[in-house]
C-alpha cells in the first residue's frame, strides 16, 4: 500500500533488516552491460551489517589497490 515501508531482507543470510541495517543501507543495484559473464542481467543485493563485514573481509585481501579509507570526520 502507498506510504507503507517494506522490510528489506539480507540476500546472504535471510535476516530481516533491523534499525542498524536500515540505517547503513548496504545495497547494490546495477544493470550489467557487456564484458561480463553476466551480460544484460541486473544484480540487486541488500546486505545486513554482519554480511557486509563478511563480504568486505573476503574482498579486501584480493584487491591490488585498497578501496578502504578512513571516513572523514572533520568535514573535509
């Protein structure tokens, strides 16, 4: 119904999002073009905080260039 918010569910573990998961909103939605084995598909992933940590902990060691940085807290 209009105005009703639907609960997100983590694609990895199946958990219904809690307040922290909704606040962080670890979501990825991408239409895949050419150059992948998944050409012309769409991927939409919602991850709870715990599963996001698992994914990041898995992917960081595989990166040649570290995509992680400190979050600026001084407005810069």
